[in-house]
C-alpha cells in the first residue's frame, strides 16, 4: 500500500479550493450589467480645413461588474472623445475613447465607435446689407448714406450653409445714436435671399483663413455702422 503524501495532498486541495474561488469570484464580478449614454466630444480637427457637420451627442455603452463597481461608475462623470486629427471628408466610424480608465476596464464591448460626418470648410466673400428701421425710416430723404466697415465680409461653413448665404445683414435702428461721428457697432447675421438667418456660419473680417469653431458661432460679430445725414439746404435771404 502506497503512502499518502499528506502535505502534498493538502497543498493540492488548497490549490483546488483557490482555483474554484477564483472562478466563482470571476463569474460573480461580471454578474451585473448596466447600459448608459456617454456624452462625446471631437478633438484635434483642423478647423481651417474641415468641420463636423453631423455627429451624435452621445453613444450607448454597456459595462459589467459587481454591484459596487457599477455603483462607482454611475457616480462618476463619464465622457468620451473622438480624435479627428486624421479625419477625411465623408461619413465614417471613429473610435471613442471612454474616460475615466476604470470605466473602460468594465466595458462589455471595448470597441466603442461613433459615426461622424466631416466636410471641408468653404469660404466665400459676401456683401453687408443694411436694414433700416426706426423713426427716421420714413424720412429717408434726410439720410444721405449708411456706411458699414467693412463693406464685405468673409463667411465660412459647410457647402450647404455657404450656398444658402447671400449676405450678412445689419439692422440699423435710426432712432438710436448711429448718426454720430463714431457711429455704432451692431451685430451682423448671415442671411439667405429671403432674409432668414443661416445657422452655423462663421464670420470673419480678417481674410480667407477662417477658423471654423463651434464655440465662436455663439459670439455675435460686430460691424461699425455710421449714418450720414444730408446737410440742410441753405435758402437765400
């Protein structure tokens, strides 16, 4: 009868128990899943050449983990970004980097993508048109001219927005103090042939190298306006 190596048997039993516990814990850690939306942003796009014309605000991701891990994830500010440094015109799927890293470790599908449409930035020079309003509007004979500086302006945007835009309009209220020597700075808005505002058009007076930046679109572009009145006629004695 062979002797039983008790220490070796105990060691084997211990290893078996540890392996079983490891498998059990691994299965139990992945016992819960959670789906939630991750807000995404785009970065590193050359805004002198390209613009994002269509992009989802968020993507859906699924994470799996223990209850405590899921609770930690849901209590964090989870976000994602898309690197467009190598983007080309057209619609493509780009990888989304989910942040913070501990969320990426729990993703069921580690490959998260977003379909984004990139278009070339088009630039066009358009005139500034003046819309007169106010109490002097009925006395247009008293107004010699309404000058703007600059008189033309550069706009940049997608092909669709640029084709729609025919001018940049300035609303001049003649009842305001725009007849002074200095004039006044008034907001200019890109409009189409019917006078309706055209959205997502960048305005620049500096030249054709226009940087198309979404953050800049909410900033009003100001032009200087001066109303010149006709000199009163001098009557004889």
